[in-house]
C-alpha cells in the first residue's frame, strides 16, 4: 500500500488542504518533504495520515479527544485519503469527526468507510505497513522485554505512537538485538550493525556484551555502551533501532532480508539532532537502506530540503487567515543553500546574520536622513567602516542570485494566483 493523496477539511488549523503524492509520470512519489514555520500544521498532517490509515482498532488508541481534531467554530472535520494497493487498485477512505463525538461514535459512524481497510489489514498486514516517528521520539533506556513502548495496546497504534504521545518511547534496541543474537539470526543482526554504523555519524557498532546486556559502540573516546552515548546519538539510535525492529517484525518469514519490506514511513523533523554535515547525507542513506518505502517527512533544515528532487519539496504558508500548501518551484538540488533559504519556501530576505541585517537597516536610515546630529554622524561613520570591512568571499554572484530568486518568487506568485 502507498499513499496517493490526502485531504483535510476543518482539521485543527486547516480549513481545507489537499496534497497529492503522485509524481510527474502518474506514479507514487517516493519522497515528500514538508517545510513550514512552527505552528503551520506539519505535525498535524503526519498525524492525520497515520490516523486515517490505521484501521478501526488502532483509531481507538490514537484518536484521543475527538473534539481536538475539529477546527474551532466548525461543525465537524473530515480526513480522506486515496491509497494504492499492491495490486495497483485505488481505494478511498474517509474519517469524519464531529465535536460532540466520543471515540466509540467516531468508529461506529465511519464503520462503512473503513470496512475495506479493516478487512485488508486482517488479510495482509504486511502490505499495509505504516510507521511513524514524532519530534519527541526518544530511547527507552531499559532493555527489559517487559518494558512497554507506549500506553497504546494496538500494534499498529504502537508503530506511530511517538507522533501522538510525547511520552511514548521506542522499542529498546538492546533487547531485540540480543534476541536476534540469541536465536542465531546472524544475517538480520548484520543488517542492524551495518545500518547503525552508517546512520550514527562517527561511530561504529562494535559488538554485543552478553554478560551485561549492552550494545557496545566504537567511538573516538573508546568502546562505550549505547546508554553512554551522547543525547544526540541516543535520539538517532531510538528511532533507527525501532524502525529496524518494526521492519524486521513485519517481514515475518523474510527476516533475513528485513529492509526489503514495503510501507509508508512518516518522520517529523527528520533532521533532528543531526549536525548539518550529516543532514546532507541522511535522505540518501535512508533511500539506500529502505528502497521500497514511501517517505513523508517534515524538516526545518535547508540541508535536508536541498536533497529533495523536483516535485518532492512542499511548503505551508498562512495567507488571508488560511494555511495553504504549495509545491516548490524548480529543483532544490540545483540551488545553493543561500538561494534556498531566500526562496519563498523559507521566507528569509537575507542570508546574513540578524545583527548584520539590523546594522544595515540602521545604516540606510542614517544615510538617508537629511540632518544628522554629531552623534548620529559618528554612528554612521562607524557603521560604514564596519560594513565595508565585512568579508565578501563567495558572495560575488549575490546580485545574480537575488535576481534569480526574484524571478522564482514571481513565477510562484503567478502560479498560485492561477490556481485560485
């Protein structure tokens, strides 16, 4: 199963918004990156996808308070999605919620709409695999098999738990990696080793310490157990380890090749805790290790956005009181970082520091003032000297870059006006 489109009407901050996941050839786009300022609904969009694809049993766990999904001062909301099955058939599912509904009401009133999905989930669970990670994802420090990963009881709800519950933890990687070693699944364990070594920057998976029940890593500071790694490494290990576990589990008889599994992967703030150097590599590494997944991810990072291909980057903006979604015009991979951050998607007018920008604005104000006091003239002289001495290396093409971005903005504006 893959996601072809999603449509939200009166859902939380959205009045009416739709996003297609089709590529230019009519197939399903593998990557979709969502970019926006805080509070624009990126996380809500991921949650809505997870909710509408979860099935009735999981909705009971994920829904929470139904009225929280309904946009203020409206009578109800609707989430609808078009799915493409492994057989190539298109199926539409809808989820309608009214402010006064209980969770039982929601499941009952949408029973007919969700009937096809519920039946499909019972018949071919591996074909309807959805996995999601929220921005608050963190490692379950305990390595006990009895440790719960979330308050959710449904398996499909647990796979997206961190999207909905900031206190939800991921599957303890120590525990299930040792299980693989115990049952002698060397191929799957080798996959774990390779993926962790590639996706955790600057360290390598060393071995399993069976006596103490730890995964050991080779770091620049020596061999250390997983729980002694930095918070950034632990956050990465949390969701990568959980992903490997979930993919291995859904693979069933194909556990020797767990990364050949197919599914939909939702990640909020995919670049979280990564150094910019590693952000530039993350998408290509995920693309390599999970070749059959469809990715829908959010990001604030220009380094991550720069890895998007043409048609893969979308951004949310609030206009006239409504949040709208737009595709990025052009191919982000062909732009320099300063061109990307100064595009409409990021909305910055300059790539300079805020301090320098303020100084230039102050300089222009004093320069254009008719009568300057002696103190103001002294300030203007100091600003002139400072700004004149600013480094200009690598900025010789700035004028042409600004003209290029102005042209992009003009084209985007014309396209948006044409769609209204």
